[in-house]
C-alpha cells in the first residue's frame, strides 16, 4: 500500500471527548474515527488489524472443533421472554418494529443459538457440538468510555458448546482455555494475560475471565504468587472459593496476593442447562431416555483486544503492533529526492511484494523526513526500512525493528534474506 494513496492521514490534534490511551493513539495514527461515544469507524489500516485478530481467533476456535456460523443481530422479544431476561438485561437495546413489535439488538446470543442448534440435536450421537460467530454486538452502556474497551457497538466472538453431561462440558471448557491462551499469545498479550476466577453467578460456582495486566486497566485482580492465575476483586470475600483456588489455602493467605490493574479481554461460563431448559432442548441417551443438554459460553472481543494492544504495547512514540496483528509487516520510508534514487526505492518496494512481504510504502513527496519517521513510529509496523541517497550509495537500507533503540545499516541482499526468514 502506497501511503500517498491511503484515504486517511495521521493527525496531531484529536478530540478530548475520550482521553483513553487507545482512543488517542488509534485516532492519531488514522486507524479509527469516533462517530459518538462508544461507536467507532474502522479505517483501512484499523480494519486490517481487526481482521487479523479475528482470523487468529477463527483459527484457534476451529482447532478445538468449533464451526463458524452467523446469527441475526436483530432479535424478537419473545425469545427473551422465554428465558425471562427481557427486563433483566439492563444494557439491552430495545426498539419497535413494524406492527409495534418489540425487538432487540443482540448483546449476546444464547436466546438465538439454543433453539437453533437444538433443532439438530435428537440423540447422544448428535453431541457434542460447538459453534461460534464473529459479529457486531450492541450494548446500551450508560457510560461508554475507554475507546475500544467499552463500546455501545463492538465486535465479539461468541462461542457456544452443547454436551451430554458435565464431564463433556468440563473437558471442552479446558480446551477453550488453552485456545484462548493461544489467541492472546499470538496477539502479543500472552505474557501479561492472567486466567482469572470470577463468580459464576446463577450458572456455576466459577466463571473465568482473561485479564491483561496494565497500569491503564479498569479492573482490579489479585494474582496467586508464582502463577498466571488470578482472582477477581468481587470474589475475594468468598472463603470457600479462595480455598478452591489458592494452593494449600489457610485463612489470611489472601493478604499475600498481588493486587494488579487489568483489562478484561475475554470471559467463559459453564451455563449448565439454564438455556436448554428454557427451550426444552433434550437428547435421547443410549437407553432411549430423555436427558438435559448442558452448555458452555465463551466470549472474546476482537475490537477490545485491538484496544488492549494499543494500551499495553505502545510506547511514547506510538503504536507497536505484534507481527500477526500488524496491518503491514514493513514500513518502507523513502527519503529519496533524485529520480534515479526514487526509481531504486520503487524497485525495493516491488521486490518486497514479490517475496511475499506486506509493505506500507511512504512514497509521499514534499513531506519532511522528520514527519515521515514520526508517522512510522506512530503507526507502529513491526519493522521500519529507510531508503535515502546515502543508504543507496552503499547499496544498503537503514533497518530497524519497532522496539529497537537504533537502526542498523544493512546490505540489501542481507536485508531481503532477513525478512524472508522472519
């Protein structure tokens, strides 16, 4: 992609209506644009990041056997009445359709997926099943803030699993935990993301959150020493729960837990038969007797992950995208003015594309070197390559990984080999 052709530009001054770090950085770099509180447009490079995150999630969900579907965002009141949640979910966007029919914009899809998949379950031979979707969700948040972290419209991967019994649910639940860990690792958040115990509410003893540790976090969690396990602040007064989480627990051990700020980047629940009971979803066992189907629910927000990466991995110069998430792998900056040098830079651009390297090429004319280099830092591609008359005279380029302090002068042939190996 030629930067001169990109429909967006970097900006120096952005609205102070949302002062969160991710909103400021992503807007300045030209990745997103705020329409109103909690609602954003994803611009070309922002959409590439979001798509990369969603593709990582797809790969990991399909690894554990889940199949992708797409369900309607518009939902009738009747299914919410059937689960008695129409008046209980306080963030539900409600609207009137033709004929004065009550409708909702889906914040979640248990009411849709349970009867949908239930139609295909008759016997034990039809289980287990797991389906997921990646969809735009809607929540009528009273206080939408923190950029992409707390939106009224946002992207969500929600997965639902169906099982014969609790043992089958437990086994799949463990697979989901590992798949989620793989997602965070591939998105550059693996080292800072904790599996966090939270209340299971009416569904089960525990649910689990995935919390990414950062000084910018809104949540408080308590890490169990020498582990990647944590406990949600709201669970800290439950002595029985603590005893089941902290190894060799004795009263007072909670004082040794490390208090941390964090951003929630995923949550998973064992739903049991809460929703299958509402829709009378059953299966015939080996003996022909009818039995309850039990369910699990697994949520992860691609847009929220994108905002979290911007919060956690950025520095004082701008964004720092991990390889698998970055919109482009190389930011090629031309400081050339002479036609022959510009031509040689064009050859480098063409060569990179021919060997399968995705490139953002700053070919803009009339833009000062300082602005080009500043934009490269702000946009945060994993590698920056600067080409100038000086480097070309030595048949080299100036190469620098985004996290490095200094650039190195690298011979062209070596440079191509290094990128291919990466």
